[in-house]
C-alpha cells in the first residue's frame, strides 16, 4: 500500500475557526477521517505544525521512504527557502496544495518558493484540493 503524508503548515490547525469565508467551516481533523475512508487503498498519515523547522524535519523523516507528500505550507509557501530546499533534497514527490485560489488574493500570495521543486500544484478547490492531490499519487 502506498504511504502518503498530508502535511499542513501554519494556522491550518485553525481550519473551521479561521477566516471561514476563505477556508470554510470544517476542521481538518474531521475531513481527514473522510479522506481515510475514501482512500482505504492508501496508507494516509497527517502532520500539522506552525513551525518552519518542524516542517523541514518532517519532510526529511518521510522523504526517503514514503510514496508522496501532499503539502499545504500555508504562508511559508510565500517565504520559505528552507522548505523549498527540503523538497529538493528528498526523494519523495511533493504535491503543493492550497485551499484558496491564491492568485485571486493579495499579490504576496502569488509567488511560491515551493512550486519549482514540486511535482505539481493544485489550488483553489477548497478542501477538495487535498483529495485531488491524493488522486494524483494513486495514478502514479
Ligand atoms: C493557503 C494560502 C496561503 O496564502 C495562506 O497563507 C494559508 C493557506 C491556502 O490553503 O489557501 O495559510 O495555503
């Protein structure tokens, strides 16, 4: 069975509470349970951290054994050379996802340091962006 990690970055622990007009009213933990039932043919893991270093550490930890990472790095997408370098350093393919369509938002959200090192990018489909990210690994 393929092992896939969903990795959420800063402030994504507050999904369901935070800026509901942009991010919806569902908590990620509840959604993750639904994903696990839907993708019973994948071994799904979930990790969230608000710390850049913890995200880098997690990528190192899974990046030589897992089959894929679905990464929403939150605001670090737009700032983090360290996470971009970690994605480049590991063997596991990473798909970048965003809940919102960042291109419809502030200018500073239009640039991602991560995309260049990712297998692909999915954004703007709400929580469904994560499902689409997982689908991409099923078809590998
Ligand atoms: C986000 C978009 C980022 O710009 C923002 O900082 C987030 C969430 C998204 O999923 O739409 O925290 O990655």
